[in-house]
C-alpha cells in the first residue's frame, strides 16, 4: 500500500441495512416466540475444535485423567453397501506415548553425536 491510499474494508461494524446479503451473528437471549428455521430446529455441532487444549477447554476436562480422543466430534458416513463408519479429525498438539518416545530417541541421538565429535 502507498501512503495516503484508501483501504477497502470488508467489515462494517453494527450497521445493518437492506443491501446486506448475509449476517453472521449469534443468539444471546431467546425471546417469547420461536424463529422459524433458527430456534425451533435443533442442529448438532458439525465441526468441533481440533486442538487438544481447545477441546479440554470446551468440555472442561482434566488435562491428565480424561482421554481427549473421546470428545472429538466425529461424523457418521453411510456407504451404499449399508456399512456405517465414523470419521473424526486428527487432534493437533496431542502428546502421546509414541511422540514422547520419538522425542527421547531424538535427544539421545543428539547427545551421542555430541559425544562422538568430542
């Protein structure tokens, strides 16, 4: 950007007009009547968070005791043959036994390389 050049903004604060095509908002308080297609329909959360710390925060889990893999939102897939199976996202920043083993192995390798050079 050059100095003095105007910046195009895609956000417009809280001003709502008839020219808007879509509005992203969340319902804070439910009123007296139902809104058709919004409050009268129960929609389960299709996508959940992938990061381990965010899953723990969402479901108020204990970091050491609870298994995070049980709380990932999985989606059901039905095949034409009639079989159903579940797909779930890979949990990011998850410390497993294999990851710890790999970390210790890598550290031991670095130490052994240092010993050999000395």
